[in-house]
């Protein structure tokens, strides 16, 4: 669970498999495809011997990010209004931060690296 600030107020949000089900039921789309899509990287740029990848963040699907945010907030609080009602009343969000938080939470929920077991 994590917190998101919207319009100066803190909201709880959570990403679980239920979040993906809510998203699919509401939008008839896959949460992972919409949030991550195809990531395009430019060729590495050499800077003082170090290679640096440049990412074009203008290619982020911001509307999908807002949809995933709604589903994560609704996962944490089932009394969250419908997506359309929620969108009408929602403003004042740092979408750069939210996109980063959601990408981390979705990846942790669905693509967690397996932890090696301890040897006995």
C-alpha cells in the first residue's frame, strides 16, 4: 500500500491482482499493456566514457496512468466513486511522481523477482 497526494489530500492506494481485475472490468483493457506499453529507448550517448540511455517520457500514456491510479485507489477503498465521477472531481496531482509510483507497485505485484531460498 502507498499514499498519493491529490489536491493536497492524502489517499491510500494499493496494487493487487484485484486492481487488474477492476481495471479490465472498467476499461476492457489490460493494465500492464496500458501502463507499460512499448518502451522506446534511443541509442546510447557517450559521455566521458559512460554510456547513457535517453528515455522519451513524452511517450508515457498519461490517461492510462490516471486509470491505473483510480483502480489502485479503489482497491484500497471500495467506496471510491466510479471512474467518471472520480475524474470529474480529481485535480492537483503530480503525474510524474504517480507514474513512477504506479510503475514500481505494478512491477512489484506482477513481476517480483524470486528471492533465493536459504540453504539449510
